[in-house]
C-alpha cells in the first residue's frame, strides 16, 4: 500500500471515528496527523515541537489546539503517548506492527531513542502472567543522559 493510499484510508478512518463521536475532521486535526505521517514511526514529538513545525509550514494553529488535538488523536489510537517522568509528554504515530518497543529518554533535553528487546518483552509477559494479568502491551522507558547533555 502506498503512503498516499494509506494516508487516505487513515483520513477516512479518522473522519468516521470523529463523526461517531459528534466531532469533525478539522483542518488542524488533519494537519497534526499528516505531520506525524510524514515523519513516520519512531518520531517522538512534544506538543511544542508539533506546534513549531506547523508554524514553520505557515499553518495557523494555536498551541492550545495542538495540545487538545494530540490528546484526542492519542485517545482514538492514531498516536501513542509517551509520558516522561519529568512531566513532559511526547507523541508518536501508532503503528500496529511497532507497539512493543522501548525508549531511552534523556532527562535533560528529552531526546528519545527507540529500541527493541525480546528479554524485556518476555519479562513483562512473565510478570503479567505471575500476577494473573492479561498482557496488553509492554513498554520500558529508560531514563538517561544523552551524549550531547553529558558534555
């Protein structure tokens, strides 16, 4: 499936879900989702970074609208939210074949890198099973200091 046809299907899916909830696919909502689609999976952006990139594209959208849109798109499953212990939040495109991945996050600048680890997934599954839980997904956030911030 090409990126454009995937984008069209995602727009139709988003529009349908919004309509079911009595909401509209506003130009702002569409632009935020398109920004993540252009950047692809593995791109982690804060609300401020999303806003700045939209402004650089000459798209008029307030920071408050970006915050509301990110929350809505995450609640609907189009974006995945990464909550940082420092109080910040980053968002990435939700991709079905890329759900069980982990993050190394710089506690100073927020730089976020992804990694996959089968032992981490197995430990999560074993822990869930040991407590009688049904595992939905597994994610580990490693807090660290990136090379740039170490200097």
